[in-house]
C-alpha cells in the first residue's frame, strides 16, 4: 500500500539553487528525500541537509545527468516506492495527500500527476486515474516491486529517459497510470536558467543525440536515420541562415544540434557536458 512512510523522493540537481528550495518546501517534512547533486557543490549539500529533515544529499563524482544520478538515488532508497521529482516541480497544497488517497490500493508500476498546464485541458473525464503509455519524467512515482529491476538507461544523459523506461515497462504488460491530481512544473528551469547559454547549448546537443539513440534502440539504425534526417536538414538550414545574419548565439545552438546528431549517427556516447571546455575539441 502506498503511504508516506514507504516513499522516498529522489531529486537530481545541477545548478538548481533557484528552484530546489521551493520544491522541498512543498513536500511533507517527514517524507524521506534523497538529493543527487551533479555539480559537486558542497555548500548546497551542507545547506540542504541543515535546513530539511529526513534529507540526504549525495555529491556525484561527476555530472551524471538525469538517468544515472536518479538510478544512484533509487539504489540508495530503502522504501518500496521512489518518487522521481525535478527540482523545478512544486506540489500544490494537499495535492500530494490527494495522490496518496487515489493510489491507496492501485496496481501500477509507474504513476504520475498531471502538470499544471496539462490539467487545464485534461481532466481524465472525472476519473481518478487512467492507464497511459508514458508519463512525463519531471514527476513520476515508481513501484520498485513492479519495475523488474529496470530503471533508467544510463546511455541517455538528458531527454527521453522516462519515455524509454515507460516503453520497456509496457512491454512487460505492466500498468502506467496518470493521476487526477496536479503539480506545478516550471519547465526548463531544473538545471539552470533559460538565459544560461551554456545550458541551452547542452540541452540542444542532447535533444538531438537522444532522439536518434532512442529511435535506433527501439527500431533500427536505418529507420532512425530516415526519421531523424529532416531534423538535421532543418538545423543545417537554420545554422546557415543565422551565420549569414551574424546571429552568433543562434548559430552556435544549431551547430551543436547538428553535432549532437552526428555524434549519435556515429554511435558515440553522449559525451557533451555543460561548462566543460573539452566537449567538442576531443570528440
């Protein structure tokens, strides 16, 4: 049975100081929390462990990204359920308790609330839950006993990890459900500000790399190549246009989109890391 005593929140952070406090403030004080800090920030570890009860912050030896860091947190958890949460997600008052009541005796492998934007257009036809093929990765509750020891594919660094996980769980004929309870998701702010150019470069590189890798993994190399090639052409055209217009930032963004895709075409690992000077020079 799902209850507050057998849930651990697992939250991966990276330069998330502007969002993580609001996120943690929205959680019950007595719920267990594990933070995976990808930036080696000792100050944030000290501050979070000092301010919040039942919280343990682990400093990753390097930037593990979303999937690998969350897997680390899952392994450290001792509860039957793990709630994967982004640091830019905030529970509304009583929404967590509402979730627990709805899930009290439900059979599922993965369950997730609606984000604040989806909730306006997706009322679940007044049902408490519906079965779906996948859920968004910013807030997802995993029933460890029904996961077949399958968690995130660590080849992904960023993007599509949760879609990949859901697909694998559905192949096991297990249930993924959406809950008629909402949560506020700021979106795009979990790891740095939208104005952070280095993070924007990283997001664009990984978006393209992950798209091809995902399609190749679940289909074939040549089908993935066929499906993703229009994205490469689009990026090349936009790169050329912004180059002519002397728009250096936009030009760099689309250069990195092409580079991420080419790296995935060439079966290279997802190597790009924000704020690392050797990213493209050595690969």
